[in-house]
C-alpha cells in the first residue's frame, strides 16, 4: 500500500502505479493502489494511458488549493485509476481458454445448453471454451470445484435452479454457500416441467387430477428424494389439497419406465425429456408447471390456468463465476452472452431442447437466486427430504 498524504506525494512513481486490485478512496489521505511491474507491456501501457491525464492533478494536488478542491482532485485520481483497472482487466480476460463446468453428466439439459452457448462464445472470443462435466452429489462436486478456481473469468459454472437453489435446503451441510461463493453472471434459459400420464389415463386435465386425487390413491414418480420432480408433486399436493403418494427412483429414466408400464400414475418431468414421447402419442401431457405456456408446446395448458395462479415453476439455467471475480469481467461476459442468446441459430437450438431463452443482467439474476432459495427452502421442509 502506498500512502498519499501531505508528506507522501513525492514517494509515488507514476510508472509503477498499476490498476490491479481494488480502487478505494478511504479518505483524502489514502488511496489503495498496486504495482503492475512484471506485467506484459500491453498491461503497463493500459495503466499508463489511464494515468496520463492525471499528471496535472498530481502536480497541483498539494499546492495550496483549498480542502474542497483537494478532495475533488483525489476523487478524480481514484476514478482514473479505477478506469485503468478496467482496461487492464479487459486485456487480461481471455488470455487463456475458458472452462464451463457442468456439474451433471453429459447429455442432460445443462450440458446441451452449455455446449450451444460455449460454441458461440468461442467463435466470438476467438478463444477455446471447454465444457467440463464434473457430476456427483446432486451437482455439489462441480459447484465446489468452481469455488476453488481463480476468480478471473476463465472458469464458469453452468448451474440451474435444481442444484443451486434446492441443494442449500436439501443437504444438511454444503462445502460452499450458494450465494456468497458465486457471482451471478448471466441467465441462459428457462426450461418448463410438464406433468405426463399414459394415453389411456382418466386424467385428461388438472381438474380431473384434483378430483381423483382427493378420492383415490394416486402415485407420482421422481428421480429421487429432493429432486425437482419430487418437489413439484409436493407443491401440487399443497396447492390442490391432494394426497398423491411419492415414489422415488434412482434417476428419471426408471421412473418413466414404470409410468409407461403402469406401475405409477404420473411423473413431473422436464419438457425436453418427453417431447418426443408427447409428439408420438406415447405419453399425454396434462399441464406445464410454468406460469405461461411453453412457446414450443403452446397447446399444453398450465397448472395456473386451472385456478392455481401462484403455481409457477420453470427452472432457470445460467452461468456463475467464483466469488470476487471482477465486476468488469462479469459485465463483459454478460454482454457477450446476451448477444449470443439473440442469435437466431441459438434460439432455434434452444427451442429444439424445449428451452426458452432468458436474458437478464447480473443483478436481476442475483435477485432470482435469492427468491428461489427462499421458495425452495419452504418446499423442501414440507417434503421432509434431507440428505446428509
């Protein structure tokens, strides 16, 4: 730390002033800066450019001007240094390949969406974007790995509401904090879930389900305790005062097999996973769980339309960075992702996955996460699901 004060001004070597670290003006005597020695010439050049216009301020800073002017000069100096910091960070970002860590196995929605966006970002950045699958513990393995990565924008997490918002309440102990240990970067899409039954089922709509659910025993399968499939059933029971019985499986595939085989009555599942079966008539959709109908399946009604106006579950998918990743880098990635998501080819490929593009700013994304953490905590508690 360099001390800028009445006696300390002469100690500053402008050539050594860098822009790495945090620019904070503590008061009219202190300014936190760091040295850029050893950085590539382009980095030093960016820092020098930011300081070039401040030479006059340095000369006049303590030459008898009044207190107000001295404070304004210091503020200008701090702002200039922070501008230099942004220039340096912009040059440092994309200095090496970018990794997008997917905490699920290949082939799922998270993996597919990450690969579509990763390819377009690679083309835009002129830099490799590598998709790295690190599955395990409901997504916790990959998430923890990202928290330990350098906070420079070169390691991102492809997360979704199911793991990022639900696991905090589902697991008794997590090796990370889903809010404090991550920086929200950009949302990519929402992916509605749908309630499906066999074609011969007497359940043709939500009203049929409510009536049958109150007078007969109905079962719904899920990918396991605490999964989105499970919690959707819990939410519906609470909203409609039904008592459907939960049958957990080790994954979504065996649950779907038993549904088709007649062992269970229904399954809440992601729309993309059953889009083919719906189109072929192998399964019949009852309703989607989002507040609005899916743009890809506009003929499927919503649960909300049946009178449950507050029922709205459409899990988001998005990118996070490790905590303390510089704001300038977060903004850069967010802006580039937004451009990618407006690409016609990307929209069509997302739609083919049953996903709807979702564009937000980092602050909006943070608000969505906070809201979902509170919502799912209530649902998980009601379900009684808990994992050690």
